[in-house]
C-alpha cells in the first residue's frame, strides 16, 4: 500500500496509508471498529477504487491480474453457499469459475480439515466449518498472499487455536499473510508484525517481538 486514500462523502476512511505485507510472515492489521481495515482490504482486492495512492499485489494492481486467485486468496466472511450444495461441488465450481486448469479440491479440503465432511451439504455445517470452507476457497489457487478479515469472530477457543496454527503454517510455507482484527490481544500470539491504524491513518508498523520487549 502506497499513500492509499479513500473518501466516503466528506470523511476519509483511509488516509495516506503506506505499509508492506512481506512473504513468510503473519502481518496483523489492527484498529478499532471503523478504523478503515475493511475499506483497505476492499481496496487491495479491487472491490473499490482508491481516491489516491495504490495497492499492489506482487507489484501489480489486483484488477490487472489475469487469474487473481493464483496471486491472492481472501477469506472475507463465511461465504453464502446454497445450503443444499456439497462443499466439494462448491469448490469445484469456484475453481472452474476462476479459470483454474487444475481444481485442487481434495487438497484444500484436507488443508482445512474438512476431508471427511466435504461431500456433505453445506446447510448442515457449523459456523466453524463454514469458516473453514471459506478458507479452503481462498487456498484453491495456491496463492502466495492471503487475506483474512476478522477470521476468529464467533469461533470457540478450539476454532481460534486452529486458525492461529493455520496462519502460522501458511506463513511458514513462505506466504504473505495479512490478518485483521479489532483486538490487539487476538493477534499478539499469531502475528510476527503489526500494522496498527486509527481513523484511517497509520499509527504503528512494528515487529511484535520488539513491541513486547519494549512493553
Ligand atoms: P473497520 O473495518 O476498521 O471497522 P471500515 O473500513 O469498515 O472500518 O470503515 C472505515 C470508515 O469508513 C468508517 O467510518 C465507516 O463508517 C466508513 N465507511 C465504510 N464503508 C463505507 C461506505 N460504503 N459508505 C460510507 N462510509 C463507509
Ligand atoms: P463451532 O464452530 O460451531 O463450535 P465446530 O466447527 O467446532 O463448531 O464443530 C461442530 C461439530 O462439527 C462438532 O461436533 C465437530 O466434531 C464436527 N466437525 C467439525 N469439523 C469436522 C470435520 N472436519 N470432520 C468431522 N466433523 C467435524
């Protein structure tokens, strides 16, 4: 993100934001509700146009990528899948719609621990299982960068622990992982690096270890 800016009416939701999400690390994106996190993520994903600055994915704007899901996977919220649809059919459809030659359905179901229930209708899934399906969809294109918007919202402690382990392992594979939260405490055990924003502006961009050492 370089000098990223987004205005809604008179108010600046994102105000001159510059930061980098490096590979091989979990970058926590923290700020109170209304700070501008979702707006920033929407700008990265090309779902909205910035009023200034640029958001680049591997050096290019998201909208210019030919097969975006092979560059960036995003779990924004539990996606609305028809309840009668099987998870595996949903993923197969997504892979084809995204223009992937090879649908890695079995692999991503395995990665999120849904192999044994992948052929069941999504209507019978718990919230935690739906979150995992959303993550499986984000992993379909084997992207080098992943975005998770408030991924632990509504999860029980086991689900939270599972997400933490998954994020760490995705970073250990060399991926750039960006995870947002309105709670610093949710990220201090998970993130290597924290980008803190408030009222659309950068407040801190810091290594978690040095932050904790200074506290
Ligand atoms: P966060 O994700 O950190 O909670 P948001 O990015 O959702 O913050 O919101 C940042 C600011 O922009 C808030 O003041 C919010 O009310 C405003 N905002 C977000 N989206 C819109 C929109 N579509 N229209 C008008 N204002 C918006
Ligand atoms: P919640 O998020 O609502 O707490 P969970 O996703 O943790 O729910 O699980 C709800 C139920 O689904 C539990 O009984 C759990 O054992 C079962 N379940 C979750 N994931 C799987 C899986 N991969 N295979 C089989 N059963 C599962």
